[in-house]
């Protein structure tokens, strides 16, 4: 079955909006439950991790590009915490290894 | 100072604080645009997608799902997981708003609760004026949306080897979000390495590997984050935030 990109975008927008607006309008409370709070704390880190690996390995036909980019960006992020710099290092790594 | 002057002051103050955020957003959403281009999303669709979503991880997850021709339920669940943290942020932010702030303002502020806009909102003194948030959003939303659009256009025009290299940018940024907290929180480093490992295994183990990308992300995120929350629950930071806010009021 083929799906409409516009409908995808609308579903994404609706879910994003509800997550943000419900606590400001209907709920208006702090989350007290420790498990829920902890889960929400870890969710973004785990989501970003599982979205990065293994997808980064298939950036180019040569998986070494992705592996090297992951390591290089990881080192730069550890040292500098700089988003832009890590991104540049990842791109340059893929570009250089891609030339061989 | 009259209310009108206050309104203008707060809006301009928000715009000023929104400029560095907007500049950073442009770079992130440009890389997001490169990813969107590979999923066949047009520049105009990308512009609208970013204008309505304002979320890097959420949009990237959405793009991956669109690329894989996922079902609408799948993409809804995926966005729910990828953006779940905004629920927590909005809960905190609601404590920062005046209790008698009209519904329409709450609905408008809710539109653009992002990590960075939440950050400056929480840093603002109580009660948080909506015009401050609108000022910041007036800078950050266009820059986020235009960045995505230009990323898609660039992806369409640049040579393949450059686009391949640029497609690593979004991952470099994700890495720069997940790695720095690991310096102080070694448990987090473990969580991330386990996520990398299990996620890679899920992509090769026969049977499980046939799961779609979005289902894989949903299952893994809930499993690993759930296990982490049980093994190492977080301390009550949000509680102390409210306490310090009440102290300010007193």
C-alpha cells in the first residue's frame, strides 16, 4: 500500500502537538511517578542511539565510512560537546574514506 | 511600564534569545533535509513538516518511517516515543506559567516546546510571559523550517559523494547529544553502548531483522529505556525545580 507523505506529516504533527500541549492545558501537573520520570529521562538517549546504529553503517556502500564517522564524532563529542563540530567531523570522515 | 510596552519588551527579549537557537537549528535542520531528500520528500513538504513538528529526533524517525513506507499507526507510535520527552518538559513548563493564563496562550506555547526553547523558558523568571516564548519562536521556527527546505534542495543539486558525506551530519549531531552526559554518568554510557549492540543485533538476527525500522526503534527504545529506568531510576530533579521556583516567588 502506498501512503501519502502529506498524511504522514499530519500524523507526525498531531502526535507531536498533543504531547506538548496536553500538559500545558489539561494536565497542568508535575509527573510524580518515579518510573515514568526515569523512563522519560532515558527515552531520548536510547531512541537517538538505536536510530544512529546501525543506520550510520549504511551511509555509503562501504560500512567502514560509517564506523569511522561514529568513532570520530564520538571522540569529538566526548572532548568538546560541540554539536556542529561533531557533525562536520562525521561528514569529513565519510568524505575522505569514501575517496578510497 | 504599560502592558503594551511590556509585551513588546518581552517579545524582543525572546527574539534576542532565539537568535543563537535559530542559528543552531538551521544547521541541524539542514542535515535533516539531506535525510528527508533521500526519502523522496519535496522541499515544500519538508518546509511544512518542520514548521509543524519542530523536533529533530522525531522528524528523523518520521523520515525513516516514510522511507520504509510504514503504516500511519507505526509512524504515530514512533513519534510518540521519539518525542515523549516533550511531555515531561511541558509538565515542568506548565508550573512556570501564571495559573490564570488563558487557554489560547497555553495552546500557542505548546506548539513550540523544543529542548532549547524549553531551556530558555525554564531559565526565565516566574511567571513566564507568553510573548517571550513567541519572540523566541518567531526566530527559531522559520530558521528550522527553512533549514530543512534548503537541505532538501541541496540534496537534490549536489554531487552524490557530497550528499553521502553530508548525510553523516545528522548522526554526528545525535552523537553529540548522547555522548557528553556519559562523561559524568557512566551508567548512561553503558545504556548507549548496549543500545548500539542490541540495535545492531536486531538488524541481523534472522526473523527479527525482517521487522520494519520503525517497529525496531519502538521496541528497542521501550525495552532498553524501561530496563534502565528500573535499574537506575533518576533522582527527583523536577521536584527541586518546583521548590526553587516557589522560593523565588516567596
